[in-house]
């Protein structure tokens, strides 16, 4: 993929539906009684993997453009899959479905692509085993493929060493099948889409501080779900609108859940001009975002805010390269176990473009203001890396060539088309 300089971004755009919420709507719809209709569903490869897995377990799921109809069969309505369940590149699917499968009365196997088979699954294996689950890493290294022999589970109070919505959600979903209350306490509150949506479907979920609890065996009922625009996808357009001169863009119906809005807070700390319009605060909070070109300054990104923008940190690194002063990102070692080692990959690629950036064990130090130029860079098949670099390519001098740039299909198939649609020819 070759990226050339963009100018004067103007217009409005609706970014794809939130990936996290799209995954969960299919899963919870499958475990509910009756039909769940999902509008503005993200049709990226990851969410299609979730549909594939539940279809393989006997759930009828109908797709029409960005609308999905899930015909649920209740908590105990899944059937044993005939084949191995393949999650593709989706860590969310792998980790959340592990909790569901652990409480079934059948045996299942989970696998994924080469990237998934390197990502840490011990973080869900350990708490599930504490609940009595029979779950095994087939290669014995704490990674996929996983073999799960479903069995009765018991409730636990799990203190998670990491702030991870995937770990929390996995344990809470297993708690649906437990013999008592199941609770998860995190060091810092991670995104809470699971708690909000499970409650919407009829589960008994309580949240207090960084602890979420669920009672077993609820009767979940199918609901209509309108998926908000994914703030992780919006981040690339927010950054482009802030950095490309003479730009003003409106992003419609974007999710601004407080457990996910860290990117907006960092942008404002860097001096961004972002206005929230038409705010809705019930259920999943949303707003239209009006973004205008702004001179940015360096900042420090650390501590409790990290879980609220973990997927947007590659974009923050790019913004820092074009900002005045120094930006420090720390406490973000979780970036090393995403679809790629995002600390290493972003550091190496931005250095090729002339950015003054230094890799740290848990983050990066970026000195902004140096001339940034085109280069040949490698996405390492990581969709968030590819989109972040594409924004950099739209600002820097010369042409940026991104190897495996089509990996954006994982979460945003129309990304390049939408980006160039806003630019003056």
C-alpha cells in the first residue's frame, strides 16, 4: 500500500461499528432466548470469526450488509462443534469464548492464525482452572491451540494481575455457568462493555470500583443492539484531522465510554481542538466528534489511563512524532503481546521515517519536531500499526510504502477509501 500526502481533510464520516461491542452482541445473542438484531455491526475479519464459531455450534446467524440477526438458544443451547473452532486473528474471540466453552457439556478445540498462536492465553487458563475448568494449552506453552473439556464450574473471586477486559470478560462469562457468585478485581478498571451489555440482556451484574460480579444461570433474552462507532477506528481520523493543515471533520456516533476515552483525553492534553456534539449518556455513551487542525505538544501517557487507550497507543506515537516537544509512553508493556509487539514495530518503522523515537521496556520516548519522510515500512500484519503508519504517510514528505497494508481488513476494510475521501485532490 502506497500512501501519499493528504491535504485539507473536510467532511463527515461514520466509522465502522465498535469491534468489542460487535463481538459481544453476537456472543450474548447466541446465549439468549429469542432473536437479537444487531445494527451497525462491524463486518471486519475478527467479528466474522466470532460469527463462524457460533454458527459451528448450531446458532443460526443471518447477515445483511452491516445488520446481523442472531437466533439464540439460551445458555445451554450450544451444540458440540464438529470441527476445530478457528478464531482467525481475533484474541477477543479466543479469550471470551474460552469462558463460555468451559461451562458446556461437550469438548471443543480452539485455534487461530500464526499470530494468535503466539499470544498469551495463560492469563485466561489460570482463572478458568481455578473455577474447575478442564482447559489445556495443546503445545504446553500457555498459547493456542486450546483443548477445553466442558464441565461444571464453581464461582470464585479472581484478582487479575492485569487490567484486561478480555480476561475479565472470560471469567464473567464462565461465571454464567458457575455454582455461585463470580467476581473479578482488576488493578485498574478496563473497558466495561461486557458488564453493560450482559446487564442489558438480563444478567445480574454488579460493578463497584475495579470489581465486577455476576450471578449464575440468568435467563438472557434477545435484544436489539445498535453498535456505536468504534473509537479505536475513529482515532486515526481524529489524528489526521488534528495534524493535516486546514482540516475540519465530523465523526458521527462514536462510542465515548469512559473506559475507552483515554485517547480523547490524551489528545486534549496535547492541545487538540475536539468538540463533542449530540452526546448520549445512557447505556453505551456516544457523541459526534468535531475535529479541527491543532498545533500539538508532547505529553506523558502513563498509569491508569493506559487501559483506556491501549489500542490507540500506536496512533499516539505517530501524533507525538509531529508534536512539539517530548512525549513519553510508559506502563504499556501490554503492547508487546498484541497482534504484534507494537512497541518494537512502531519504534522500528518510525525510525525508518526519520522520527527520533526510543524503545523502552514498557513504552516509547518520542522527541517530536524532526523532519519525517516516506520510507518502506512493515505492518507485521497488525491492522492498528498499518492504519497508524498510513496517517503518518498522509502527513510526511514523500511516499510511504506499507507492506501487508491490507491487514486493515481485520477491523476496518474501507479504511483507505474513507481516508482519501476526506482529502482534497
